[in-house]
């Protein structure tokens, strides 16, 4: 069992548990950090159940016993201190799941920030600044990230586009010139159509900056690999944190390009901002 999936495994199994086992599950999900310091008798008392019920709960979620359960939970909490708070249950109030989503996202962003390689980011910024053409490829939620990236980068006086259709990606890739850049965005790193487009870009001399999980096929085929590893504890709903992490990485690249272009770009961005004010209702 992967430690990072422990709280979600409890959430997934809770509806099929006996009423007494469910009481244990609900207490664990509400107080994950406290559990690792408890004895089995302590948890049984807190959840108002018997010790054999605690053992049955542990086995219901795939653990051999109480100690095995505590070890897995402790590993999860050690790898991500707020991670144990994100498992969403059907009993959560609006306040509960609001806090869980925000806590998970903040924790994810800090981990991604600390894992970014400054040298790789510098190479990516340099390639973007030198390119005559920059395009963003992604599918599904990553397609939305690509569209947002195009919106940011076209303001930086770069020729940009964003595509989430496989056929258009393929045709665009074939028309690339050496030094042109494609930013390939993927939450799984395994989308076959995106991998095919990357290979076409590389074959014509284009540069591929990949934003995807480490050791994934997308990363392995990239010219410049920006590794973003995010474990989604509520992936049953939607990949929330990884999408936001990718958006922030795009922001970092955009800031790098803007900094590299210097004062002339600052004047251009100021004129854009002034122009947009005319389109807004004054209040």
C-alpha cells in the first residue's frame, strides 16, 4: 500500500464498513496526527468501540493490524504534514472540505517549489526568450493550463499559441523551425497523443519544455524537463493540486522571461494595463 493513499483508502471504504468500524474511521480522518501516538486501547476509547473493532477496521483498509496501520499513517504524515487532512468524506461540512482543499494546495505548492531545479528553470527561460515561436500543448485539465499560459506569454511580446486538439498539435509540430519551443503540460505524463507530438517537435529541431511527473514518458522525451510530482488524495473528484502547481510553474517561467526582456517590456505591459482600464466600468 502506498502511504500517501492511506487517508483516501479510509474514505473510500468508510461506506462499506460496519457502524462501529465507521466510528473508528471518522475519528481517524478527523485526528490523523493524534493516532500515531495512541495505543489501540486509546483509539478504542476515543472512538467508543472495542479493541477488536479497531483491529477489524485496520484489516478493512488493507493493514495487517494496528501497528501496521500506524506505521503507514505515520509515513504518510511524515512525507506531507498536511496531507492527512485532505481526505474528503461524505460527512464533511463546507468548512471542512474548504480547509482540506486549501491546506492540500498550499502543501503541494511548497513541495513543488522546493523541488524545482533552478538550473533547469534558467534553461527553460533562456529557450523561451530566444524562440521565434512558443506553443503550449495539453489535454483536458492540462489544456486549460495551456490556454492560461498562452494568455500570459502573448503579453510578453512572444508569438504564442495553445492547442488541445491532437491533430492540430501534430500539424503545428510539423511546421516548427529549429529553436522554436513547445511547452508540453501533462498531469499524468503518459498521454500518448502528447508524446507523439513531442517526438515530432524534436524531429524537426524544436525544443520541448515538459511540465510533468518525474520519470514519465513525457519527461523522458523532453529537451528540458521540469519535474512536478503531485499525489492527488482527492483525485476521485478532479486533479486539483497538480493543475494549480502547473499554473504556478508557468507563472515562474513568465516572470523569468519578463525579467530577461527588461525595461522595454515593462513599458509595453504598462501600456497594456492602461488600455485595459478603458474597457472596464468605472465605479
